[in-house]
C-alpha cells in the first residue's frame, strides 16, 4: 500500500508537476529497526518497486550514500540506483 502511494506520488511529481526526478529516502533501513534478512524480505522489494517506477520515467533519481558496512545490507538498492 505504501509503495503504491509512493509510486502515485512519483508519477505526479515528474509527469504533472514537472520535477526532473526524485530524491528517494529509504525508510526503515536503520539497523535498529530491521535485521539485514528482515530488510531484504519485508522492505527492499517495495523500495525497489518505487525506484523502478522512478527510473522508468526519469533519469534523475538520487544516489544513496552508505557507509561500507551498510553496502552489504542494501546492495540491491545501490545497484538499482546506478
């Protein structure tokens, strides 16, 4: 539900409001909220859906800056944004 709402917002911002792209802040990625396994199972698929949408209609989606220890946990998100 939240991902679908975010997708609706992304489309409206880019197509209707004329934004060049989006800055995507990955929510619930903090290590105190989810383990790596939980993140990959419950959060990442929906983050990727939103990024797929944004990348399909704009070439301007911001990059996420992560520390080296976080790159292993969020690798798919980083690759999606390149």
